[in-house]
């Protein structure tokens, strides 16, 4: 019995040591914010969420593969037309994230990727004119820069600027850009 309890104690010590040395190589993030300059009123909550997996790590930097999902939009007001269509958009963009630690708990990062997005456009029909929204799929590229502040081993605060670049005039944007400034959290494992 004494030998069994010694064996269990020794196993527990080694398991704890192994868990403490485990490299956290996954994260799930959720950032909320607002669209930057837009023709939409009112601006709805926009943001970005996703999953990251660390593939390379050194003391100077780390490289991650991430799957990013962006969302946003607002309602359009069309002079002379009834209705107020919601011009929502969402994107699906796998990519890479490069993180550089500045301090034990603070890192900066740059990310980029490409994929597709569903964007709503204004369609005007009927007499009197009535505005509605129709969806269209388009290719999208995203680029981001951010700050990650580790509060605990399992989560951190993030602040990020991310721009989703796509076709011109989609979902109420004047040009090709759908920039978002967001703040949120990331859970690490």
C-alpha cells in the first residue's frame, strides 16, 4: 500500500511538471468594434472571431495559422426610395499570424489571409421605388495589426485594426475597404 501511494505521488508530480511545460499553441479569439468611415447609418456592431494554431515558436517570434471570420454592416438610407435595407457582410479568410513578444505578457502581431465573403448590395425596384438588399459572394483579403496583453495563462486582451479588402461598393462601402477597430479577448490552450 505504501509503495502504491508513493507511485501515485510520483506520477502526479511528473504529470504536473509536464503540464507546466506544455506550450500553449492554440487560441480562440473574439473581437468586437465598429466599422470605420462608412456610408451606413446606424453602424451595427462589427468584429472578428476565429481560431489560431501555433506552428513555429522561438524566443524572438511565433508563426500561427489562423481562421478568421469577419462580420459587420449597417442600414442604408437611399434618398427617394422607401425601405432601409440592412447591408450586412461576413467573411471567411484563412491566413497567417506573426507574433513578436515585447515583454513576458505583451506581444504585437501582424496577420493576413484570403478567402471569400458574402456582401449585401442595395437593389431598387418598383413604383414607387423601394430599396432592398441582395447578397453577393466576392473574394476577400484581410490584413491586421494588433496588441495582445496576457492577463492569465488561459486568456488575454486584444486590440486590433483589421481591414477586409474586397470589391468596390459592397455592403455600403465607398471603396474596397471594410476596416474594423476591435477590442476583445483570446482564450489560450
